[in-house]
């Protein structure tokens, strides 16, 4: 899992050769930690996993209208958003 912020997000997405799962979290949330851990266990040949701490990168939360964490998004390496939601299995299969 790669931690990104507003400066490194675009580069990390476009550098991926596989779909990108982005996990929006806060460090103080136990649930965020559990979802991030589960996402980090995904097969790296199938997904690149990025983590955004919305407390450290609030502009990312604003940019993607994140109101609750954990929240997940799936992007193609082109930057196209193809899924978003709160359930990791739904995002993976989208």
C-alpha cells in the first residue's frame, strides 16, 4: 500500500499498470485501519492500493466529496473513476 497526498495522487494512479484501489482513511478510526489492512492484502498483480489520510490531506476529501471514512474508490490507470463505496468486495468486483 502506498500512502499518497494531493501532490502524489495523480502520478501514482497513472504509474499503475493495473486498476487502482484508493482507501480514504483517518488514523484514529479503527474501522479505517481494518479496511486499509484488508485492502493492503490484495494481490499486487491485480490492484495497486493507495491510501489517503483525509486528516493530513483534507483537500483530497474535498476533491472527491468524501464525507465518511473509510471510503473506497477504484480507478483505471488512465485516471477514470469506475467505482466508489464503502464495501471493499463491491469495489474489487466493479
